[in-house]
C-alpha cells in the first residue's frame, strides 16, 4: 500500500491507496474518483505494510483510502465502518474524519 502523511493546519492528513490504482479513474453513475498521483503518491509517500497504515490512520485527523487492500485493512482494524465504504466501479473508497 502507498501511505502518505502530511501535516496541515487542521491536523494530520493521511492518504492510503493500493499502488496499482495510481492514475486510474473509477466511475459509478455520476460519481467519479481519480486516484491522483499528486494526492496519493508524491515524494513523501512510502510503501507500507498493514501495521504502518493502521498506525497512520489512528493518528490521522483526516484520511482518504482507495483500494480493496487499503480499505480492507482499515475495516479489519475497526478504524472504518464497513457500512460507510463506497463501491465505485471496481474499487472501494473510504474517508475518515476524527472530531
């Protein structure tokens, strides 16, 4: 998985995606999701295992996840509720906001 963490004025922004999805666009009716390299990859993105992804998500103020593996790890860890996961085309997408 690709893990990218950025400090923002609103806290830690974490993005996670399955690496093979970078640059892909997924559609479902009027919904379209492009896995932009500028958001999910970038120079500060790292290849991460499940433990590193879970650690990043637990520290996140906001997170965006795309892909079967990436979303699955967050659901299995209890960080993302399965009921909130979107199926967009052939992939899964989830967002997290810690208040």
